[in-house]
C-alpha cells in the first residue's frame, strides 16, 4: 500500500485464489509488546501498536489477561497483577480453576481482524495503482547471467520482470532464496489450530491467555480460540478438531462449551530463529528485499511505512538496523 502511494509501480503476487490464505489468515493477530526484548524490539512493537489507532475498523484494544503470569512487570509496558479474587471480578465468566493462579492485566494490548486487514491493505494498494495477481505462486527467482541481480519472478504461467523483489512469503522464503546461495534462518512455531465461533452473547471483556490457549471475544460477538503449545496438534482443520479446541477453551470459560464453530484453520507460523524480524535488502543480491517476522500483525502498520521508505526513497531506517539478515543469529536469549 505505502509503496503504491509513493508512486512506485507495484505488482503483488498471491499464490492462492484469495488473500490471507497463508500464515496471515491463520494468525490470531494479538497486538502486543509483551516481554519482547531487548528494549529496541519492545519499543518497535509499541510504536506500531500506536499506529493501529489509524485503523479503528480493523483492530480493538480491550487489554489482555495472562493467567498465572507472575513475571516481573516492565516499567515501559504497563501491567498490573490480579489476585484470584480480582481476576474473578474482572472476568466473572472465567472458571474458578482458571482464576486460581491470578493473572496479570496488560491494558495496552488488543487484536486485529487478520483477513479483513489483508483485504483492506490490498484494496488500498490497488486504488493507488498496484496490480494484485491471485493464483500466481512464485516458483523461483530469475537472475542475471553476469551479475548478482534479480531480473524476474517465475510463476507457472509466465515470468514477470522486476526491478526490485520483496519477499514476504513467510515460510516459503528459504526455498526461494536457497538457489541463490542465500540462507534465511527461519523455523516454524508449532502448528496452530484456530477456531472462530458463531456470535455469542457477551462473555469476555478482555483477551484471555495462558500457556496453551488464546481466547478473545471480538466486538461482533464471535470468539476466536487458538491452541498454540506443543507439537502434537492435528494437521487438518476438521470439525472434530474444532470441537476439541472449543472444549479446551471451556475449561477456562465454561459458557463456551456449547459454542458452535463457523471457521477452523490450522497452520504453521514463521519464526526467525532469534525471534526478531528479518527485514532489508540482502548484501549478496542488492535488489532483493526480505521481510519476515513472527509478530507480523503487531508490526504491520509500522513496517509498511519503514520498508516503503527504504525501497522507494532508498533511505535506510535506523529503527530497522538491528533486524538485517546480515546480523549474528547466535543470540537466542530473547526467543519466546
């Protein structure tokens, strides 16, 4: 969107027949800077969270309750501990078992509507002159014969000429960069299963999170439930799986036991090995720009602005300096 607004000729290639069919559409889009360290990464997330205020139809900020969270608070990121009794007062529909360990309340946090967000930004790009081509999976990158320069993008039907290529293909990036001799150190978070229920009467005010589950009742009444711990989740998004997810949520919120699913998805999320974004032009291929991160929903508004400045105006952004592909990925102390 930002590149198109700056007057750049932009072509977006989407492998599926509709937007948000990959990792973005399977995200629970939790907008937070929760224990994201070091400080430069926390602050990057906080700055982007503020920018979400420009899109009130796409996001909401009810705050998050992390159950049994006894970590030390961060002065730069307001939070407050709740006793079991205070937690029950805050969210009366939580089970007594869910309240036993108390919680920590993070008021600045929120959620976005991932599919609506992707559609909105693509529509904005098209309105500013961009072309969005669906069912155009990228098979490989075409290179110059005598220089380290990407000349085109190869799809099943044709090769499209490119002056600059931006790879934002999540877990598909390493496969595309490997033939270039370029390693992008990505792994995947364990498989995520997400259920969206049919709309319900108000049950929860806040986002509710523990070590295994994420629950939020969105403003139209539907409830998004995501299981996100362990490697033994089912590979398929089936009706039986959706019932398992709902029953897991009902342990914390008993009134969800009879909820009816209207959508279920399963998928893997990209995760740079040191937990931080990988963003910028590559040293080896100067017209190849890589953009991949785990906190894509939180960082989307800010990244769009910063990346477009680097590409359109050739102005390196200081905020992105810690996140280049050329960094040392050996420090894993901040993974989460």
